[in-house]
């Protein structure tokens, strides 16, 4: 399924500095937090994916964390060839009708994005208290 880039903004300068410190001094904990968010997204996408045979629903995977420059990327993806028509919609076989998209990835991303600021604040508070910062 073709990837879509999403960015979560809103961190002020102090949070960005703290984020860099965490990334440099505690990379394993930072990566674990990123994986946790990715697995939450995977679960939400699976829940929203229509289950006809279960093939598409069971095919969602979480990739490896990659760092490009100062940014981290992690992919939640499927290799099932009909995922895009299910996500975005498609014409019927005779071309006379249209099956609307289910938008399982889009809706899941919106849910995770809405919860992310609170999740990150909780994680950061816990991290600070655990490490006496």
C-alpha cells in the first residue's frame, strides 16, 4: 500500500531539546516508545479492516525503525495487493458502480494522532521521574 507521510507537530523548544537528549542518552527507551505507538496503530488498522477472508486484516505489519537525518520513521504496512482499493474505494467489475473506501488506515492514523499528545506527555512525565531528570 502506498505510504503517506504524517507529521505530528506541536512540541515546543524545551520539549525538542529534551527529546534530543532522550534520543542520545536513552535510545532503547525512545525506540520502545516509538514501537509502542506503531503497534497501537497496527491494532487500530486491523480492527477497522473488513474481514472477508481475514487475509488483509491479518497482513498488517510493523517495520523497523529507521533514522533519516534527524527524523525517525517506522512503517505500518501491508503487502496485500488489494489493500489500496479497500482503503480508497474502487469501481465494480462491470464499471457501473463504485465501492466506497473503508479508510481503515486514514481513520486509524487520525485516532492515534488525536491521542498522541497525551500519550507523549504521559511517557515523558514517566521518563523524567524514572531517570530523576
